[in-house]
C-alpha cells in the first residue's frame, strides 16, 4: 500500500518541479540610427572635405555597438560595395569620443566622376549582429 501512495506523490512532485522551473531569456535589441547630417550637394573635383554624421542609440548601451558605416551608390545605380566606417573616438572628424555621434569625411570625386545623385545608406551593427534601421542621404554631385 505504501508503494502505491509514494509513486503518485513522487510523480506529482516531479511535474510541479518541472512546471515551476524558470527560464531566463535574454532579449538583445538592435541599434537605432537617427539625426543624419550630410551635405545636399558637393562640387565635382573639389578638394574640400564634406562631413557626414549620424547618431546611434542601442537599448543595450553604446558599448554594445560594434560598428557604424555607410555604403554609396552612384547615379548609374552601381556600387563598389565598400563599407566606409564611421568614428566615435574623438579623433577627426569626430569631435567627442563615446557620445554616440559617429562621423566621417568624404571628398568629391575627380573631374571624371559621374554627375547626379549619390545615395549614402547608413548601417549599425551590435556585438550580437543585430542590424539597425538604414537611414539614407542623397547627395547631388554637380
């Protein structure tokens, strides 16, 4: 008789223990890019440096941001696919390290560069590989 009572109690205890076990799921969030600053136009062949900046926010903290970069597409819709990494280290063209404002300078192309609208698309990735939204700027080369 004791065996019959102990076995159901043991099974109920085991089921209760399994159903009450907590699982911790860590949710990691993607960074967000905002407040993009870029020139409207640049002059072909100019030796001036034009500055681009974008602010980044990560709900997991700025230290979770692995990289911020942009790509560019020419007026004829071609791109070399290169990633142009932006800085937030206080070194030129960045002004303040660690403030979440990422910066980079660009120069106009040479006299043979295509005239028209260039599309600059911005990206951020965090240390888990989560990717941000993709703001873009259209800069006209004249």
